[in-house]
């Protein structure tokens, strides 16, 4: 019997598996595809996801395969200079294909001891007071204490649970293809510069193996969304907008996607939870989907591990829904807004012009960047210091960096006073006495996900807050 079954081995599932293994949780990942996908749906990591990798000691792996780009220009494709002094030590977007992100996160999970089973599709589940039984397509049954559905927008887990998925169906559809081309790079660059972003868009091209990526809008939404995309259909749509298909040949991957916008009504039903696209889908504007899923897993992992380990406070696991559902709702809304700004009609284009003018104000651009990159998130922990509920950036310390101290996924008390104590919680919380010129509070208690749970210098006040996040003293 496993502690946790994860349905879906994409970035959300692999990130969650790694987080759980940091705490010794017995976990198995069930991925229905026998081989990793060759299609890079996502193309990069935003600031908060980069910080997440840094907090777990994974960032060097990603930097070795990615390209750093300036932050900015990704709200509905409106390009403005990045504001100065973003609240992060990583003020860039990391361009890296999702195929590599998937591989690196799966490798990390396996290194930590997660069992990953490919070609294993979950088709049903039943839960009782003691655990969950997963039914696989090959007739196999697996038993676990908890199960997490990270199985995408058409999630079997969500459907079996009967969780509502309200929202809007796709009104616009795109074809995505990765192909080889005969045209020279100069011709591709010139064509991309001339075409409006509402019709044809080029991703970071060429890929490292010489394959080019195109995204082109279809004439209408297909009635059968599961219908395979043919190479001729894809090339024909490119010809419509570009006047040429650039000598496309040898397609590596073809798919279709739309702008459907939906969110699960609940992220938890008993011993079963939802994360990533299984919990929310939205248009791709701003490149937030992959990042949102990774951050779901980062929020959930330590809470689920605490529940399994037996020290979680009563409401801790439910706080996953309480904190992450509003975050995804906000992403759905900003992608809806971006979708409108990318439509060619006169009304939306007039609004786009106004938004562009507003973004000339640095604080407006900063606000939108913090929203898209998720560094502006503040969970509702109640009234208190402005840092409360926010993640703390990687501040420099006298003896190193903050994020270097968080690789193990434990809580952390950063104490600049030297007078505080976490006695009774030392098995869950590290006590670090150090000072930082960048931190203007005497001490801060960080959850394993880096969000500030307490700020102050009073020992009694600290003792009242520790149980809220880290359970009873041992």
C-alpha cells in the first residue's frame, strides 16, 4: 500500500512526487502515456516557479537548459520595459521547453525514491474512511491513503469524483505544430514580425534540434475536440495567414487547443485532491498554466505529507483549496482579459490601446508583472505585518542565502534577534540565527513553501502561531 497515488506524470505530478518524497512519503506516479511527450506545450518558467526551483536546490539544472529573457511584454503581448527593482533575485523569464521541464522534474522525483509507472492509465477509483483504491485500464488495482489527480484538463479523477467544472467552452481554437522547414531563418523572422499576434505566432525557434514551432488560429472550433490534427490542415492554415508554409515537412508533433476557461468547484473530496489542469484550464495567454500547476504542487506537497506523518493541524490540508482556488480564479480572469485584448474587433482594440497607455505608468506594469509571474500572491493569514501571507524573496544573509536553507522542504524560523526558540517543533522547523541587510523585521517564520506565517520578536506570540501551521509540539 502506498501513501499517495498521483494520477498524471506531467510537471504538476512530478513536482508533487518530489515534494512528498522529501518527507519520506511512499508515492507512485501513474502516467497513461508509455513514452514522454515530444510536444512542448509550455515554453518557460515565470519568476515564482524559478524561485520554487531555487528553494529546492533544482535551479542550476534548469538554468543549464534554459535561456533567460527580460520580464515584460507578456500581458496580451503588449511590450513595455520591465520596472526596476522587482521583489525577486530572479527578475527574468526562463525559456525552457516543457519537455525538458517534465524530464528534469521526473528525474528529481525518481532520485528521491518516487516510483513512476508509465503506460498505466487510471480509469476509476473508490474511497473509504481508510484510503483510496485506484482502478487501472489493465485491470490492476492499487491501494493508497490518498490520491491526487494531476491528469490534465480532461481529468478522469475529477469526472469520477463528480466535481463540477463550470466555466466557458472554447470559442477560439489554435493548431500547434513542431515541424522542420526549408525556409531560411531570416524569412521566418520577417514573416513573424509582419503578422498580428491574433493570427500566427512563432515560439522560440528554432528548437535545439532544428525544429520550428508554429501556432496558428483555426477558422472555427472543431466539433470533435479530440479529432487528430493532420499535417495538411496545419500547413493550410499557416498558408492562409502567412502566404506560404515555409516549406514545412517532417512534423514532429501536431495538436489543437482552445481557450476554454473552467475551474473545479472543489480541490478536495475526502482523500482525493486535484491539482494542475485537472483543477483549472484557461487560455495560454501569459504562459501561466504550467507554472500554476507547479505552484499548486508546491503548496500541496508539504501539507499532504504533514497529514500522512500525523502532525498536521486539523485545517491544514483544507487550506490547499482555500489558498489555491482564488489564485487560479485570478489567473482565469486575467487570461479572459488578455483574450479580449487579442481579438481584432475595434472595441477590444480600443481597450488594448488604453491598457497600453496605462502600462506606460511603471506601477501598472509592475502590478501586471507581479500578477502574471505570481510573486504578488498574498494568502489570507489574517491581519498583521505586510509580509504576512507573502512569499519571502531569496534575501542575502551574513552566512549565505535564504533559499539555500530551504532545500529540505521544512519550515524555517529566520531569527535576527538570537532570542527566540522553536523547541518542540525542531523536527519540523529549522531555527536559523543570522542577519540580513535586506530584511527589516526581527524574525520571520516561513512555511515550507516560503510564505511568511509569522513576523515579530515575541516568543509567546511565536508559540501561539507555530501550532497553526506545524501542529502540536512534540
